[in-house]
C-alpha cells in the first residue's frame, strides 16, 4: 500500500495526517505514540490546526471547559465551498498551501490523543474476548494509564491496556477491582480493534475504537449506556488535492446517554456527555473517503476514539 503518499503534513499541524497512523495498523497506536489530551490541546497559539479557526467558531457551536471542547449542534459546521468530487488544485495542477479544515470546529489534536494499545499491539488476525478480570496493577503517570488485568480464561491470562490519561477526572482503579473486559479484533486488510472495561454492575469505565467501522457489526451497544452514532454529513470535502487515495471528509461522532440530547464531537475534538454520570469522548480521528478512492485494500473510513467514565469520585 502506498501509505506514505496518503497525507500532507506541515510542521505546525497534525491535521489531515489520516492514514499514516491508521494504516500502519498492525501496531498503529505504538507507532503514533500515546499522549494526553491536556498535553496536546493548546489552542491559544499557532498550533490549533493550521488555521485561526477553533472549536466554537462556526454556526456549529462548541463550548470549552478546560481541555474539553463540546460540540452541541446537529448542523453541519462547514466554512469552505468545496464539495465532493471537486478538485482543489490550481490551474497549473499544483496544490494550494494547507490553511486549516473546511469544517469547524478545527482539529485540536492528532490521532495520538486517542491512541491505545491492547497487549502491546500483538498481532492477531481475529479475536473475541469477554472475560471477568481482576485489576493486578494500575499506573497513571498523567500521560498514560496502564491497566494490567488477570483474567479468568481457560488458563489464567494477563492482559494489558495502555490508554491516554483522562484529564477531566482521572480513573481510580484499585488493585483487586473486578472488571469485565470485552475486546474484539478483525483483520480485513488492516486491523480493526474495539475494547471496553466495565464494573461488576455493568457500568462503563473505559473503552476505545481503532477501526474502519465505528462499532462491531454485532454490537451496536458496545458503549452502553452511551449511544454512539456516525455523523458523516457534517463537513465538506477537505481542500487537500494531494491525497493519494482520493479526497477525504471529516466526520463527527454523535454521542448521547439514554434519551439525553445528542452531542456531536468532531474529528480532532473532545466532548463530555451525561449527568450525573459523565463520560468523556476523545475523537482522535473520524473521517471518510469521498468517491471512489482508486486504491485497493485501504479503509474507506477511520475512527480513533477513547472514552472514559469521568464522574467525580
């Protein structure tokens, strides 16, 4: 796969980094590195996506609290005039300088903000786990969290999840805490992965997606009680004519708890939903390809997400 030709980057932005972190996929998150949202989200300087646009600057409004940008609209947040199938190249065939996304809110961080690993990214063609585990060790260094689990399988097995630190309300998983681990992976031509940890009472604690589909095909309730849906109608095509496998469009993730109001969290942004139990969703990547990419064995969409129970206490 000519993955090296799939993106354009500048030294001051991580936008449109698309497939290089995603498609290195057999060990994607370790290759990209794992950083906390708090370390990445510096929107006061010149690093907020290569543009003066920021979360909340469009009609698709967003509110910020600390490092959290919460989009609260169901309307497209587009600011550009490009549309699917149009070329953004100049008359001489050259690409214009990248000057931010066509769609607000702009990306506040790159895919590493939501990058996680399961068992060190060990390669498996497909796997399904749904087991009870004890927390053997929990280390949060305010950059990453490492959860080591001893699980009841045919033989006692150990599994490790490494995820970014939650800057909203850090998790507190005491040694000996009993949790339920669910993990899915599949290998079409790249690696799709999903995981979640739940308490004995079924409450959602921690989960993530690194996949070309938002949810496993047979598990629409993977993040329950949080409903998670794809919003692929909120942005126009990105003005990057140098995408080797065709143009892309940023997407948003619609998140709601029960019958509560849906919050749209755009690619490269963070959102908090729910009350009194609150959940943080960090959307490191959410994009779709527009039209026929002309590339084989390349995902037509990609989602990199990590979600936390951010309730106090």
